[in-house]
């Protein structure tokens, strides 16, 4: 079987907010009591990769942000339509840094005041649309290379200590000896930055991407793996710890790059499937209805999508939130079927129904967070997402046979 080849383009753009945009609040930690940012530790970026083969053109955009709702993806898809990007062929991902601007509205200064900034949202749309267009124009013939391993870079699951997702992978696109761009993934929640210091940081994913851009060449995109319960050891320990973890990830990916193998096959196909998710969380219901959360979603049902991107013999399945390992366990071929969280929506934790605790513990100072149910749509959502993923992979298997 021949090696996968296509036209690939890549670019990045700085998306650190400026004072002219007005108040920008610290997302990730203090819902309803967030502070405005007072400085920048390291700039945040969007990174874009486009892949085209025949009549299929796919755009992947990864943002150093806590999350983005599906409304953003729909608006961006509309702006990209003239450039041959269909809605189903656009994947908008976030690294989930806990030291970035509130791009969802959840982290305002009070429970009845949204942290959403309209000027910043428009800036993100403009920059990402231009970045995709730039990547398309710069695209050149390239071949795909891949490597995967399971590696513990310092991850703990404080809910279920024996249940760890350690998937580490690199999908690399090269034109001869020159690297154009790459996708890489790990599962640790980017929450190493401090809770009580209101400065912007891309946490460990940004540091890793910066280093890998220098080492490998091209543009590196971070994709968050199945991260539910996956906390980096040393949570909220500070910017130095976040940068150190980023260096550790960059070293691990650099080692993977030395063992990449050709991606086989000529398939470039993306399939998007709609899902209906019951909104059972009363807190989410109130914030959606009041407009604090800036989404068009309204109770009792949320509408989202899962996607399956096939690049040769590699399959990437996307989820619209943060999935626990049990949601994706046993789906597809291990090491060739990959799972990416926080894509095309950010709807909280997807917890296997049998692990859902109806009386979760709230976060308390000095304790590890185990109350993920408080940040979930409800008991049913994890099962709905799992069934949707299984349906996608089963249909793909039937179509390929």
C-alpha cells in the first residue's frame, strides 16, 4: 500500500487580547468571580493546518483557549465557504488552557454577568478565517508520517487512580525533508498555571508547540486527548511548572518523531454526525437561559456533533467536550484510532453513566477536584457520545469492507 500524500498548508497567528478590546476575564478557575487579566506570561496563538486531496479539503484550527461553542464553528464555516471549506470539513479545537481569556462567558466577575467579550470574539473569527485562507494558499505536496505510544509524563486520576489514559501521538506532514506541520496530542488537563494570578499563559501546550516548531520545523498543533480526570501531577503549581511540563512533552514528541512510520493508504474523508444531549445540569440551564453562557443552546436538549477524520489508515474521532477514558474505551483499533476532545463545541465532561455520582463533591482549597458532575450536562451525555462514536466507526468498517 502506498504512503498517504496530499497538499498541506500551515500557519499560526497571535491571539493575545489587547487593552483596546476592553475587559477580558481569566477563564478556567473562578466561575462567577473571575478577575481581569493584569499581564501576559506568554502569548497565546491559533494554529492552523489544512489538508486537501482531490475534491476534499479539511481545515483544523487549534486555539490556546479554554473552549469555544459550536456557534463559533458555524460562523467561521460561513466565512470559509468561499475557500472551499464545508461546515463538516472544519475542526475547531481548543487546548483548554486555564490561563486564557473567557471565550465562553462562564467566567465573569459575578454569576449574573458574563465574561464574554464581543470585540475579542470578532477578532478571533477574523484572525482564524484569514489564517485558514493563508494556509490554503501556502499548501504544497506532502506525505504523512505517524508515531504513537503510551507514556506517563506525570498524570494522575484522583477519581479512579487505576484508570489512566496515556495516549501520546504525532502525525507529521513533510515535503521531502522539510516539515510543513504536525498534529500532536496528550491527555493531561492544562491546569498547571496558578488560580490566583491573573496573567495570560498558554500553559504547557503552548510551550511544547513553541519548542516543537523550532525543533521539527513547520507549525505544531496541540490536540487534547481524552482528558476527563487526567490531571497533571503538580496542578496549579505555577508558570514555571507549566513550562517545565511543556518541555517534557516536547522532549517526548521529539523522541516520537525519530520513530515515525509512513501513513498508508490514500483516503482523506471526514464524516460528521449530529448528537442530541439532554441538558440535565440545573446550573447550566440557568446560565444558558440568562445568556451568561454565550451559546445559542437552550434546555432541555443540546445539539452537538462528533466527527471522524480518516487520513490514510489513521482515524481521528472528535468529541465536543472532555471525555473520561471509559467513554472511548474499546472503540476502534488501538494506536490507530485517536480521540480528540474540545472540538467544535465545549460542553463539559462526558462521564460514563455507571461512574456518574449524583452527589458530587464541590472543589475545596487544598483538595483534588473530583466533582466533575458539576461541570457535566448530566448522567446521560457520556452514553450518548459513546454510542455516536461507535455508530461512526461501525459504519466506516462496513463501508471499507
